[in-house]
C-alpha cells in the first residue's frame, strides 16, 4: 500500500497518508485563496483513519463559503496549514498537496468555486469536472 508523507515548511509537523486519495481537488473559494496565499488551493482527501499526524499543531476553526465549518491544523513554528477537516465532507481529512513536495502527485479531478476563480487561471486535467 502506498504511503505518502506531507510536512509543514519547517518539517516538525507531518501527515502520513496511507493508500490513494479518494479525492484531489482545486478550490477557488476566497478562504482557500487566503489559506494558501495563492489564487487557488489544491488538496487531496483520505479517510480519517488513513491519515496520521505527528508533531505539534494548533487548530483553528472557520465557517467556509459553503456554510460548513472546518477545522484547520497548522504548525505553531512555521505557520503552515497542513491538514483540515470540513463538516461538508465528514470522515475525510484534506491534506495540502504542495506539502508533499511531489511534482508527480496525482492530478485533481475537481475544480470547485470557479465563480471565484481569477480570470487568468485555467485549470485542466484529463477528466476534470468544473463546478461554479
């Protein structure tokens, strides 16, 4: 079974993910833009039982654009958000794809909140589904 390890920027917080992600998506919502510091965020989701966190983290809760609450886990040293869980997708843990440092990571299949997408952004991959 495949094991992938994501880490924060300083390396003290890690998420060990077992198996393949059940969903890889790009989100253009304004809150994900703020969280990632980019025009969009890319995350992969695994069942909670397949993600093990190690290291110290802090938790911050926020209501997303959809109205669902989410809990974000971030490193208290470097501030990087590594994982989060949303009430909108119970039982799944989302991990920031960039935290894997793997350019060969599986491509996303979903692009969501595209009505908030920057006009200059184009997201495409084989089989990509687009949602406003």
